[in-house]
């Protein structure tokens, strides 16, 4: 995707979303300045590594340096994976200034047990980040309940969390997560722009929420 195409997407997202995720790994050139200048809503800047479903093909140092540049430019959030190189991860958290750091974990193979998920939350919070993001793949509808149960668990400990399941069987978790206290949920501008399996569009999500209310 070019910067020009991204600017058009940001313009559309400004009208629909409360929070916009900028997937730098989808860009041919990671030019952050014009995109951050165009924001009308807070940005999450994500530069997803290929091991966790992203498209960034450069080195790990370069990847995290782009997130640091987003911090320097005043992005509201940056999303960095728990599996990132430890030294680079710690440096980003230490130098986050006013930007809030989301520490993310993705399991595209399935959903761990509730106990394993709670232990994972504890390990993630030890990094001193602002928001936890846990996304697992739902092989059964029951997997949604495992992941959604993390939300009250985290809130009892005053941890901010985003938690949901990916995949067709995980759609219900994306819908109900905000009702349970998830900081937010993710939706795409349209079907073609979905960044993860099972992701609904903004309009689909709004229609479902209106019916639920």
C-alpha cells in the first residue's frame, strides 16, 4: 500500500472510528510523518513482525526503530509484540514518553487454557506496559469464553486489556469484548482491508451493537 492510499484510508477511518490502527508493515515505505499529520483520531501504530501474521520483512532492529519514531512523533499508542527482541522491547518501553505501549500476544494455532492465559497476563504486565493485547485462534466456540474471561480478571487487577479470538468461530468475542470492559475491539474499513481472520467491518460491528442495545 502506498502512502497516498493510506491517507485516503485514514480519511475514511476518521469518519467511522474512535481509534485508528496504522499498520506500517502494510506500507511499501514506512513514511509516518504525513500519516500522523492526517490523523483526526488517536493512532495505534503497529509494525507487525511476520512471525505474528505481519508483513514487515526488514530486520528486528529496524522494525522497532520505526515504532520508536512513532513515539517521537507523538502517536497515542504503539503496539509491540511480546516476542520481540528483549533488549529492543525494553528500550522502547523505557523511551515511550507520552505514548502508551500495547504489549501484544498472538496465537494463530489455538487458544491456551484459562490458567495459561492468566499466567501469560501476569508475565506481560511485568514489562511495565500500559495495555495488554491477547488474541488467540478459536477452534471451538468455547474458546471465546476462555479469552473473554481474561477481561474481568485483568480489570480486577487494574490492568487495561484488549482480548478476543480470531477466526470465524471467534467473531462473537470481537462483538462482546467491549461490553465486558475490553479497552477496544478491532474492525476493518471493509472486507478487503481485514488484517486478521474473522475481523468484522466497522459497519457490521455497529449494526450488531445497535441490535444488541
